[in-house]
């Protein structure tokens, strides 16, 4: 979807409001007013007409007012609807994402407003459909920097691998993810790398009919009993693809793409808001092959009663 096409469909905020009106209160929709005669005389819905000077429409039968933005991420926002739609367009058309600072420059709002808009739009991007088929599973560490004392302990440790494991846990956030080969991905922050946590997330994300692929991390041992099977790739022996094609390269590729995008667009993100960024990049990954522009997919998710906390 090009900039010209966007302006053709949404030249101003009134056009954006009309789009939401047709989405939620198209002609023939039942009036929300239970006492409206259009709901009691067998009529097939009603029509809503724009109220001059207000972002509202009224029922032609009873005059009940409806507000297309109520209960959506646009609710009670002083930012124009066209800027909201333009922000969604910019997020959807960027392969690596954009920062709130860039959004501030692009649409001419304050950084605080741009940050809040980004946060609200990301609430639309979460996906909870279970994965199936051949599913690769792995975990990684995001953010954080080593402290000098920890670096010395790491360098002097008698058992470097154990020391390295403890060292990164102290300074980074753990992210768990699962991806279908050639398909969708789900990712989330986890509190630790324990067997109950990791295997619990596999059960939450992946259907039992699936084949699980992991590296040789010992805490994944045993999960195959609950699934079609479990294939392990011995990374500790520098094996990354087995003779019969078992690998975890797909999930590692997603992690690499996410880290590079964050490094380039955002530079750094806090552990508190990391889940929102994971939702955004997982959504972008999952819809990369869609025939329709991603803009429409996001806009279609702006449903009633999905208003996130400011």
C-alpha cells in the first residue's frame, strides 16, 4: 500500500471516522438502544447519520448517538484519527519497525504522544493461535550489559560454561519462542530457564500432534512423550543440521532478526515493555506472506472493547 493509495482512501480524519462507522455501524445494523422502534417492529436494522461538529452518528429512528471510536484504541484521544491511521500505516510498512522517536518526527506529535500511540497499537498485535506441525523451540537472552565484577568472575571461573550461564541470567531477560517451519511464531518473556517453565510454555504454544525440535539443552528432555516426537540437535558438538534435516535454524533466525531490528530501530528496550515488542515482531513475521497489505490486518483488529490501559 503506497502513500498515494493511503491518502486516496483517508484524505482527512472525517474519512477515517466514516471507515470506523461503516465497520461498526453500517446501514442495517441494529440500534444499540434497546427501546428503539427499529428493534421492535421487525425492521432490518437502522441507518446512522453524522452529527455536525461531533465525532458521532445518530440513529434515524430514535436519535440515539453512537461513537465509532468508543471502546477502541482511539477512544478519547485528542490526536486526529488520520494521524492514528498514518501511524498504523508506518508501523505496517516498515520491515524492521520504527521507534517512537521516529514516529514523533514523521507525524509531528510529542514524544510522549508517539510513545503512547505505539503502545496502544501494539496491543492489537498479540496472537494466541496454537502452533502445529514441525515446531522448533528455543530460548535466548535479550538486553543487559555485563558488570565488571561479573566479567572477572567469568574469566577466572573453573567451570566457564556454568559461570557463563549464571552470568547472563543476572543481566538479561529470558525470551522463549516456538516457530512452525515455514509458518508462524510465538514468543514471550519467561522468568527463568527451569524445566517446568520451558516445557510448560511448549504445552501452551504447541498442539500435541506436533513434532518438537530443540537443541541439546537437557531441560527439554522428556517433552517428546507428550507430542508426536522430539528431535534434538547437538549444538554442543557443533552440529546444527542433522543428516535427516533436523535443525533449529528457523527459530534462531527469528531471534537474530528481532535483535537486529531492535538494535537498529530502538537501540535498547526495557524488560517491562519487551513483551509488547515481541508481539509486534511476531505479528510482522506471521503476516509476512499475506496477500493483503499488513495495514488492513492491523486496522481490522481495532475492535470494540479492546481498549488498552493508557
